[in-house]
């Protein structure tokens, strides 16, 4: 199967600031607005420790993603790294797991946005799917316009989200200062296994940082830009998660935060804000949750389309997906196909067990990332070898911590994908 040695390349228009905001836009979403509440119900105040453990694992993965992207700065992320440093089967598996997990996550983000939007307006929940589809269409059109406009839209979205979280922290601080010690003690109210379980959930809440590496082809001076953006993004996110979890639990307690998470169409942080400062503060938090979901959706369309572009270039997906627009700033067919796929999942309604399934799929994806980083030469390596080993082992451990039915189904999907991959290569070799 013959592949062109020099396919058209996307323009390099992304600097450290823009790349960092892209990462923040991908990360700061369900992780801070919903998952902290879920995790607090499992581990109690020790969710703060789980946030740190998740950040450590994510940082190792982020560093390995960064050094791979710095040395092989093309679109596709671990799909491309698997091909270059491991084997075609590893590369394809990474791309396949990314597409499966993140398409479902994007549909969930669109549905989440629609739920909060309708809740603010007081409209019927019957409009959830149409509003979610409209959100997918709008974000797809923005991504079609190229990385520069996508970056501008993302900057606005991230700014509103961070301002709303800043307000949440300010609202909670006075109460947390008086009741924090009582609400945060005893710190360990559950088993070590519960802390590990919540660490797996909170790791998933960090995984948007991979979008920075996925867009390596569009970064200026990628060997410098990508590692800096990755590290800054992860540090800021960890600090944000720790502060939000600490002041939230300190102000209202674990039980209140857990109960708020279960309320229909309400972000737990929104419920906490309403209880402490009234409906106006709750409205600001709801707007922040909406922009967070839009940011996740925008960045997932970006990341998914770039992986599909890379797969189209190699023939693992139909080759028309590798075409760029006239300005060479967007893989337009890949973006359109991703938008359609997300909209189809939205039409099916809420995707069952999306969070856990995304956790397994993404952890397998990053296990392959870490494995590929171990193959870097000493001259290519930016960080010590143990960072790769720690990332690999921690990802494999957390991947199989999820429910057995989830990882068994995930392994089945990997097998189906590899059969498709092998068949495509056999047919391609016969045609060439």
C-alpha cells in the first residue's frame, strides 16, 4: 500500500498561550463541575488526595505525550506515535480507542450543555436532543473555519468558565473558613480501594491535555511549545481542582455535595452556590458549566478530526478524510464526519456508562503513549526513563480497576478494530 511521503500539512499557528488554553478548554468540564461531586461520594474528603494522585499519573502521561509530540509533531497524537515507535497494530489501537471514547464523551458534553441551558430558561427537557445537536453543528462549523478561529472561541469559553469557578471559590471561602475543619475531618472515611477508584475517575478528568499533543502539527516550535503548554496546563488544572474540592467540601460537607450531584439537570457546584449565595450566583455557575461543556465539545471535535485525518493519511480510514481545505487550516471532511458521528450519538440520548468506558479506552490509549515514549532515543528524550515506566504501569493498573463488564467490552472492541485493520492492510497490499 503506497502512501505519499509528503501529504499537505496544516499551518503552524498555535503558541504556548493558545496551546495551554486549548488544553484547559479540553480538561475543565465534567471533571470539575460534576466528577468531584461523584468522587466525594465514594472517597469522602480524601477525594482531595485522589485529585493529587490523578494529577501525578496525568503529569507523567502528559510529559511522555509532550516529548513524543516534540519529536514527531504531526496530527494524530498516539495513533502516529504507535506507528512510528511501536507497530501498526499499536498505532491503530490507539487511534481506535481515542475515536470510540472521545466521540461518546463529546455527545455527553453536548447533552450536558443542553440540559443546563434548558434548566436556565425553564424549558421542557424534550428539547434536550435538538439543542444538543445544534451545539454540535455550531462547534463543528467553528472548527471548520480553522485553528485560529477555534482558538479564539476556545479562549472566550475558557475565560467564562474560569471566572465562574473563581466566583465559586470566593462564595465558599467564608463558610469554609469557619466550618472547614469540621467538614474535612476525619479525612479518610473510606477504604484505600475507594481512594484508588476515585483516583481513576479523577484521572479521566485530566485527560483533555492530550489535545495539545494531538494538534502538534499546528504548534509553532513544537519541541518548545508543546512541553511548556502541557506542564502549565496540568499544574493549573491540579491547583484548580484541589481548591474547588477543598473549599466546596469545607463549606457544605461531603454529604451535601454528594446529594447535589444526584439532582436532575443540576451541576453540584451550582447547587452549592445557590445554597450559599442565592439564585444569581447559581446562574453564574450554570453559565460556567455550559461554557465548560461547549469547550470540551469544541476541543473534542478538534482532536477527533485530527486523529481521523492521520488515519485517513495512512489508509486506516477512507482516504478522503485526509483532505485539507484550500487554506490548509482544517481537514474539512474529517471535521464533518466527526460532527455527524457525535450528532448520531446525541440522537440516541444519554450514552450509558460513558464515563467508565471512556476511562478504560483513554487509559489504554495513554498506556500505548507511555510505551512509545520508552522507545525514544537518548537524544530525543526530554525526561527520565522512569517517567515512561511509571506512566505505563499506572495506566494499565487504573484501566482494569473499572467494572469488569466495561473492560471486557473494551477488549472486545479492540479485537474488532484489529480485525478491521488487518483486513484493510491485506486488501490494500493486494490493490497496490
